[in-house]
C-alpha cells in the first residue's frame, strides 16, 4: 500500500476537545490529556472509525487499523462508482 497518512500533534488540545476525547485532570499536575484513541478521518474530514481504548493492551493492532483503512477506501471507491 503506497499511501501517505497524517499523524496529528495537538499540544493545545483543541482537536481532542472538538472530538470529545479529553480526560480531564489526568495529566501531569492535573492537566487535561487525550484519551487513548485511534480515529480514521477521510479526506473530506469525516470521521469514519473511532476506537477509544480503556488500557494500553486495548489499543488496536496495526493490522486492525490497516483493515479499517482498506475497508474505508473500498467503500469510498464504491460510492464514487455510483
């Protein structure tokens, strides 16, 4: 798969607040931090998949993420063909 993916850095917590993914007061010195979350957002900015993990072992595997990306890309291709 020859694709480019954007990885988000959100030091001001603006994006995590927009998506409702803030864990209030759980950071160092009581600061807000993000919930461990994997989001798949399409090229139009729509959220297509979300996985909020409860613990580190609950994080999705690379294979699970790639499967979701492939399924989303296939669905988008089908929609364009219609």
